[in-house]
């Protein structure tokens, strides 16, 4: 049985006691900006078949005290879909933190800026701090929210041994002072079957137990589980991650698609294969990539491949020959030449335990 808490300590929420039952509290949100004053939080929302009649329920812990809050829906569609009235306080809002919404059961309709989307079991979105959104309705739903502060993300990037992949790029790309205008998010969808969904379910349950039990070292355990969660989402056999830019030009959105394909599949794409995949001419794609990187597609693909080779040497301690085999470099002298041209040192100098500052 799932045991999620509403673990949003010191969030900008008004809590008032219910005199009838001490464990029942009323939860109200009154502003358009939500704040998180702890490194991370886990929230949960459920309704429909998971609660009697047409009720929506939040559950959790604040200041060590368990509580739940419930609201009755004023009406529903014929198919049982619950519509959330505005008086519940579920208004269009944004955060000073990052929020991953993931649907474990049922379906939830969400507004993101001016568009609406329906997320079903196994689907989710990772929203940045500038993107406004709100839940509109749900049907037999069980949804979990993982909230991560910008300070937590920054520390993770500085201390983790492996912060590669589309989720880390998305998080870090919006950390700068000049990115306050960016409105974007990641759409996460499963690739068939329940294997990936079950893994995510188990990780969320383990994370929740760590927060509830608070055994020695639970903070470190929780942080490690967050990284494992990202690892499952970034496993291309289990999930697909799509980047969505809401206020960017057509060319910017196209470049993000090209960038995602190349960086998620180092060495697998050429100008011709990208043209076929995205249904654009190779010349046009080349112009777009050069506009945003200053490099041709061929050169950009090579740079991504070399960065991956450098990572395997530095962080994984792999031998040069093993890296060449994995990255499918056939000519050793050519690999040495382009590697030194890119980083100023030979591949062997990058191996773990050797030269590190390149």
C-alpha cells in the first residue's frame, strides 16, 4: 500500500485545524507563486475510485504531524471525470522550484500556460520554475509530485559523479540568471508495458519511506533515489523524454529536437538520418544547427561523441581501446588526433586517476 506524505515543509500554504477531527486539516493555497523552503518535497493527489463518491484527497506530513484534507466535487461528467472548481485554490500558478508530476493511476488533465494536456498512467511532465500550470480535472487518479529546489539541483550537479542525460540538461539549462524568461518542460511517456512504471512506483515508495522513517543517513538515501529515478526515466528502453519549449521559435524547437536525438544517441546520427527522422531537408537542418552552435551537423555530432568518450575515460575509468570500441571509432590515429584537437590532451591522459583538469 502506498504511503505518500504531503511533505512540503514550510510551503506557502495556510493550514487550519478541523475541530471535529484532529487529523483532518483544511489546506488552502491563495497565491499564484508556490514556494519551497526545504531541499525537496513529495506531494500526492488522488480521487475518483480511490476516494468515495466524487472527492479529491491530499495526504501528508507537515512539521511531523500527519494530516489529510478532502474536498467534494460539485459535479462530474457522465464518464466520472472530476472537474476541480477554482474555490479549491487549484489556480494557474508557478513555482520557485522544479516539479515532476507523474501519474501512477488514472488520468489528469493539466493546463500548461495556454494549452491543456491529458496525462495518463505512466506519463508525466517535469516543469521548470517559470512555466505556469494547474490541474483542471481527473479521472480515477493517483498522482505524485516530486518538488526539487534550485539549491538542491545545483548541489546535485556539483557532487554527483554522473549528471548526464536530458533531465539534467533540462534542469541545468534554466539555472542561470538570464533564464527567467524560459517557459519549457519535459514530457515523459512510457515505451509500452509496465516494467518502467513498476520501477518508478517502487522508487517513489522507497523515497517516501525514507522521509517518514528518518533513519540515520536518510537524506543521502533520498538523494540517491532521486538520481536512480532520473536514471530510469532516461533509460531509452523504458521511457521517451520530449523537450517542449513554449515561447521559442520554430527553429529553436527544431534545434532542441536535433540536439536531443544527437546527445541521447552519440555517434548514431548523420545529416541524412536526421533529415529522414525529422522530415526536413539535410541542408535546412545543417543551417539550423550551425545557427545555434556555430558547427555543422557532422562537427556537432563529432563533438558530442568526443565528450561522451571523455566521460567514459574520466568517470568510468575505461581503457582507450574499450572506449574506441564502444563509440565505434575504427581508426586509432584519427581518434587520437581529433580528441587532442578537441580537449588539448591525448585520450590516455584523461583516464580516471590520470590527468583530470581538461
